[in-house]
C-alpha cells in the first residue's frame, strides 16, 4: 500500500523540498531531459558490456565495451539505401520508433523518486503502449520491404508478442493490487518502504515474470541468439534486415535503448529502486546516473551468464517459455488475491 | 483515491512473506515436473521439493516454538530428499536407458498435451484450488492462509501431472509429490500433530516407493517401455 503523508497525499506525489544549503538544484525539466539523455547515451554501452562479458566467459577477448558506439558512428556516416518498391513507411519507421524510445524515459523513474512534469501522464501500461507502437512501426517497415526474411522476423515478433502480452498484463495487475495504482513511481516507493514488501511472493513472482518477458523482448538466449550469424531462428534481429546506413543505426540504437528502458523498469521499479535522486540537486542526480549505469551493467552480467548457460529454444518451444512466465505472473495475482501473499 | 487505496493488499510480515515464498516454491517445483524429460531430473526435482517442505517445517518450528517439528523436518528431509530418491534411482537403474546410457530414459515424449497447454490447464486447476480454499475460510494459527491455498493447489496440480503425463515414472513422482502437498497442508492446519502420527505417514511413503518401484520394473519388463499407452489395450 502506498504510504501517505499527513496531508493525505501519497508519498510518491511528494514534491521535493528545496533548501539552499546543499549543492545547487537543477531545474526539474533539465532533470527530465537528463533522464532521456542518460538512457540514450548509456544504452549502447550496456549492450557493449553484455557482449564483452559474454565473450570473456567463453574465453574470447571480445569487442571493446565502447564498440557499439563506434558501430553507430560508422553506420551514421554510411549511405542509406531503400529496396526498390518500398514506400515512405520504410524510411519513416526508424525515426518513428526512435521518437517512441525517446518518449518512454520521460514517464518512468530513471533518475528520480518523485514524478517529473507530465510523468504521471503514462502509467506502466502507457509506457508499454509506446514501446509496442515502436515495435509495430519497425514491423510495418519490415513488411514494406517485401523481403521474406524481414517479413518472417516481423511476423514472428508479432506472434510471440501476442503470447507475452498477457504476462505483462498480469504483472501490471500485481502492481495494481499491491499499490492501488499502476504508476511505476508508486511501486518503487512501496518496495522501498519495507522488507515485507520485497519478500512477499507476489512481488518476487511478478519481478521474475517481468524478467522473463525482458529476455524475450530484448532477444536474449532462451528465445533468440542476440549476436552472431544470421539464421532461421531469428525474430527481433531479422526485422531491420533491409535497412542500411543512418536508418539501420537508428534501429540498432533504438533496440539498445529499448533494452536499457526495460532494464530500468525492472531495476528502478521492481528489483532495486535504490540510489535514485530524491531532490533535483546536482549531487544526487549525478549519483543516480552512476547508480543506474552500475545497476544496468550488473543486470547485463546476469543476462550474459544466462546467455552462456542455456541453449536456444526451438522456435515452437518458445510457447513453453512464455507459459512459464505466464504461470509466474498468474500465481503472483492469485497469492495476492487470497491471503495477501 | 481512498476507494482505490482500500482495494490494495497490505504487505504481510517478513515471516509470513518468507513462508509464502517457500510454499510457492513447492508449487513451482510441481509445475517444473511437467517439463522434465529425464527420469533423473524428475527425481531430483522431487528431492528439491521435499527439501523446501523441510525448510518450511524448520521455519515454523523456530518461530512458533514447536520443537517436535525439528525432528519431523529432519526425518522428512532424510527420508524424502535422500532415501526415497536414492531408492528410486536404485530401482530404476538401467531401465529405460537409450543407447546404453542410463541417464537418458524414454519419459521425454510422454505428454498427452503440449507442455504449454498442460501448464495452462494446471493453472486453471490451481486457481480452482485457490478459490475453493479461500471460500472455506480456514485460518491457521501458525502459517498464513496463502500457504494453505498453495498446498491445495500442489495436490490438484499433482493430479493433473499424473493425468497428462503418460509414463510410469512421472505418475509415481506425481503420486509422491501429491504426498508432499498433503505434508504442506498438514503443516499449515495441524502443525501440532503428534510426532508418532507424522512418522507413521512418512514410513507409509517408503512402502509406496517400493511398490511403485516394483510396478515400474514389472511394467518395463513386460512392455519394454515406460509408457502407459500400452495398457490401453487391456480395456475390456
């Protein structure tokens, strides 16, 4: 339950109190802009950490952590080509998807414990809708190419997306039953409030289910090989097949941002909502940026361990993976409904 | 706003939260048995599930000051997490081995439904169990009501496991894990049960294991397979 202050205002709606003694405060819109900039700038780095750790665990040296930045810089300098017969949708989709990925960090607690202006406009579902819109745009562009490979990827992404969607809904139901709202800020405040909130089964089950969905959404191992050669089992990775140059760079950057956004939701809302700035001062905000990058890198190491310890599921076995996640999410709601688990 | 907040579910204490987590772990182990394709893993999962129940018994013993339960936890761990798995593995040694490798057995393709469908059916049945127990309104002094709902769900899911998997090993493990569900229920509603009764139940289990082991051996000797599909022809 969201604890309330004396005025009857829930804790997560508390406005920061600014006194003059400590480090200077940033204007709140600047902090909000910083949320977007942090996600955009750190996202390729997190992908770099994951592929580096994964390579080290396989006994390879692996690419530099900064390699994704160099890849993006190279792609932005290259020429863009569109397949013959493709329409404006093909070129507009990467831009539209990027806009979506830049919007979501405005709505979720990336750096602050308090809601930023318009931060309450979208709840967890709102953020999810914007992410789905981005994925829809990329799928449309893939269909527009007429390339069978990209179309296959888009069609598979939508098919399995329809299976993981109920899991996300049940996770949101769990959040709603715990906090009475589905604002991400409210759940983060609830998790911080007591140890009993962390070890209740509903919370653990919902977090585990969300983690499984994130593995699917970011194209990680039980579902899909993220890096490496092209193969028939590809889902998400097959979609930008026909894009090139700056458009391909935007899609790659966008999928790295989507990964960091999902990591942020898991970390700052469910698993570890600590280290966030309670005031818009420079010190805590800088600390929050460092904490987010550190936590995301740690989660990246976990993902790399999973990448190295499991085999890729056959395409038709992905439903088993989704059924497992669905089981966790449904049990979460059931234990909450009956007896307050 | 107050109306919405009234609908929220308050956090349980750290103790009952932890107890619920262990109980849910028992249920998840039961669901894990749907997917296991190897005889060895099936037995291992059963051992893990039994250990979780012993852990829960220790938690209850420590927090509710019921020293009998320490003995029960130790006995049930020794029997269900060590002896029964060892006996089962002894009895099944070399049975169902594929290509001479005893680790691989032919219980992999024994699903009557696909794994995903079986899990969905089991979720529905578990939900039924949850809601029925909630409707009964049984309250226990030692453990939260959620643990009771979970234990009934474990029993029902064990039935589903025995129905949807058509191999003798899964059916035996399903029966044994059903007993685990009953132990969990007993722990919730009757933690103060006399120790002698609990021990009698535990040793009954050993008999069941030997009987099941023999049945599996006889069935395999006659049918050259773990599958129970061959038994369908016995229908009159």
